[in-house]
C-alpha cells in the first residue's frame, strides 16, 4: 500500500500555504520533508492526516484510526503521568488489559522511559517529552506514522534515540513521513521532499537530489557575491552557476545536502531577478 498526497494546494485566506505539492511513501520506508520556517511542512503533514482542507489535489491515506500522528507540540498531556498518557491514548484505540500493558511497557522501555512511568509529563525533559509523544503515536502500531519535527529543540542524545525509534518503526513495516530542519537526519531517509514557501524545490532519494544540483560551490573567508553566500562554521560557502564557473583562485567543494537546499532556496528567492 502506497500512501500519497497528490498535487495538493492549501489556502489560508489569501495565503497559498501549499502550491501543487505531492509526496509518496511506501511501507518500510522513511520520507523526510525538509524546509525552513514557513516552508509548508506542517501544512503538508496535516493534509496527509486529514487535518487540513485541500483547495485542490487528493490524499490517499488510511483512516484516522490507522495513522499515528505526532504534532509539532509535545503530543502528550502535561497534567497526566506517563502511564496515564499511554493508557488514555490506548483506550482511544481500543487497547486495554494485558494487551495495553504489554505494548505500553515495550514502547516505554525502547524510549528509555520505563523508570519515569509514574512521572507527570510536565516533569519530563524536552527530549523525554518528545519520546513520550512518539510512543503515543506508535501505541496502536499504525501502518502510517506521521511525525512533525520530532527532534527539533532537543538534546543530541534524545535526537539519536528518536531516530533509532523511527528506524525501528520503518523496519517493522510502517510507512514514516517526518518533517525536519536537521539535514543530517534527512540524509538518513530513503526519500526527501524539499519545500520552500509552499512549493517543491526537489524530491527523490538523496542521490537524486544531489545529482539535480546544477552549479558549483566554493569555500571562502570573504565571499565575492554576498547574495549567493552563506556562513558554515568559520567560513562561507558560495554558489556559482555553471555558466560562470568557480573563479580560479577559489576552493571548490563537492556540494552536500545543505549546499543544495540553501542554493535551491536562494534560486527561488531570486527567480524573478534571474528571469529578467
């Protein structure tokens, strides 16, 4: 079974939040939706789970009870304990008794939350709270798992734990769609969808996206063209179109995913200028 959003457009008043965007994911695979603030990531995921109305396009997804959705918020109830959160959500999906207890304990152990089962969700660290939210989304073993920036703003160890849980869910057969601002996470996914301003900049495997790059990247301490340069650590990366080529005294590098995503976003912002 393939799950998909096809040619989707979403409007909020006069704002076009999604403009003819498509995604497709199969069981056992992870698709990463990449983009900055306002790119349309959350709107696309909400469309996939039936929480955003399409102006045009269509969605091919299972019913709501067969979807595990983790929103960009914590995804849990702060006034309930870890166990109460799990039991409450389990009841929504018809889990009870030994089946609920067994599934709950399994997920909490995998999330390293077993020792916190009686703590209030509000007392958990940010990373622990996000892992609880993931466990709640996975509780009913859904065939489609949709995660909105699950690792944003949490510590590196919790990011590793969350990615391990995502990988395990996909290995067990779930189709996983996750949005992220972390490009190192996106590189691990089977497929990528890069958004900017509600439009698709690139899609496909990591190799597809890298191969689609047209131009060159150089590193420098002092960019020649500020409008086409961005800081990476202590130096700048600078984009050069293929027609111009990299200056002979510049240090060319092999573009990585960050170079491609940043350049595509720059090209989109400058498209009217380039067309003139």
